[in-house]
């Protein structure tokens, strides 16, 4: 039986971009057959511009390989399609981890991260299956999937749910954290990649919302419009079904995104005890 193929799960963020470029330079072996980028069609423009750049860098490197872009559609469109079960419960096929506020004023968060699986993990698995020539019922390893989790994120390492896929974490093997990835990029003449995530991701930190509003205002306005559209669609669905559970928001304050003050505590004349630069990531491939 032939050896399994090696594929990079490319999120197009700092870590997975570093893995891809290191592989293209022969710094990580064996040579991967391809990288796979799962497109939610809702990333900010900076991510797509970087992905185009990254493809060019890899083609010009000593050991090039293709980047396969796959998609199952536009996440924001799917999220706006509410369905009604026979019981009258209103739901969406793909859940996003919205922040929630109940009628009693109690805050919470949608626990499901189906958006990550449906639009990131599942498309990559499907493409991996095709590239690896995986047959139905396959139980032997046919694909080694490289995931760009760095040493400072080892809590995100998880084994594959597919028997024919083996996960590998090259940056952990090399004892590289995110800062080391950025140093490698700079030392090799590459620019800093943007953070890869959907424009409306509820896991954005205030610093990321602030950056989006300042540097990519069109993307920020898309997030504002999406939040309004989801709230309106849910309100109509709740009214029709007679169910009301909570109002949903993109920001942890449970306020409409366009009313949130994203200034830092220092800018407001206060000290800070918290690190606002931390952004929780989606499980799987988002942002790595």
C-alpha cells in the first residue's frame, strides 16, 4: 500500500501560513501534496488579499505545492435561514456562537460551533478524502493533516475523528509559538499575515473589532448589517412560533455592534488589569 499523503489545513492566519511557507522552503518535511483553504465567503478582504500573496510566495519558493480553495457556500446566508421543527422550535442548520441576552437580562452564549465544522472542517475533510483517494469504510491512515497550532495553543490539539486521517502539529514539534512564527516570517522577508476569521465572529476581542472598524470599515459594516439581519429574522421567527428565548448579539456586552465603545481603558483614562489582545479561536481551523 502506498504511503499516506501530507496535506496542510490552511486557515491563512499567522501559524498555518508559517507552516505552509516553511514547507515550501523545505524546513518541514516530507513535502506536502497540497494545502487546503476552506472559504466561508465571509472573511475580510485582507484575508483574501493575503491568500493571493501566499499562493505567489509558495509558487516562487524552492518546493512549491498548490493551494486548494474549497467552499460549501456563504456562511452568513446559511445563518439567516431559520427553520421550524414539528415541535415549533425555531432553529438554524448552522449555528454561530452568538452572545445572548434573555428577557430577564441574563447574558449567555450559544454553545454550538457548528459554523466551524460545517464551513471549515467538513469541507477540508471532503477535499482530503478526494486527494487521498479514500474509499468508503477506510480505516488505515491515508492522509496526514498538518494543523497550524503553535506551542502556546497546545490545548487546541485534538486527534482526528476520521480513522483515515492522522493529525500532525509541525509548530509544536518545532517548539514554535506565535511570536516565533512572526520572527520566522520577518527573517525570511514575508509580511505579517492578518488574523483569519469571519468578519462577524463573536469571538473577536475588542482589539480585533477596533482594528476591523478602523482598517477595514466595509468589513465592519458587513458585521453590523449581519447582526441586524439575524436579529430581525429571529424576531419574526420567534413571533410566528410563539417562542422567545433571547436576543442575540455579536459583542460580549450584548449591545448592538455599532453602539459599542471599542476604545481601550487607557484611552478612557483608566488603567487595565486585563489583556484585551486575546481572542478565543474557533475550534478546528479558524484563524490558525
